[in-house]
C-alpha cells in the first residue's frame, strides 16, 4: 500500500545510492528542493542529471540518457516528454515500489556518469587544434 512515507523512502534510497557513486568520483551531489520536484546536480560536472517528482502512487525520475542508451532490462525507462526539463531529460522512470529502487538507481547513476557532455542542456563545443603552418 502506498503512503506518503513510501515516496520518502524511495527518494531516500535513491539518494543514498547515487551519492555513493558521486563520492567514489570525488564529487558531491547538490540537491535543490522545489514545491513539487527535487533536482540533483553534480557539483564537479556542474549539471543537473536527475529530476525527481514524488507523486501519488509513484515517484517519477527524469534523467539525461534516452531509453535506448540505458542498461534497462526490466523496461523501467520510458521516453520523457520533450517539455520536461527544457528538453534536457530524455528518459522517465516510473518507480512504484521499493523493489524497483536498485534498477532505477543504476540508471540514475548512468545519467550521472555517462550522460551527454552538457552544461545546462547544451552540448559542449569542441575546439579544434590550431593548424600549423
């Protein structure tokens, strides 16, 4: 049965697992809490890599990689709406039980580590080496 405590427990379990990944990378996750959402930003990479929305009956998590880029055997990842997160997030996870936390945490960690090289949703420009004469 879903209770307000279920959402909190799922978010806390995800937070713990993702912070462990960041600590191993020498990074810190900065959490920003809005009225209806929570964002997780990598301090080292200076980008938001996940947005969490605790809802009635489920927790939605939006992440950077698209569903085809994720290692998701259970089909937990769905395509995110283009309007979500200014178009940065390409996958949506729908977590409805503690049993799904491990799988979801692995995909959030993938967004943290393997997500596109973006700052505020824009691809980084590569500078080419100057041509020698």
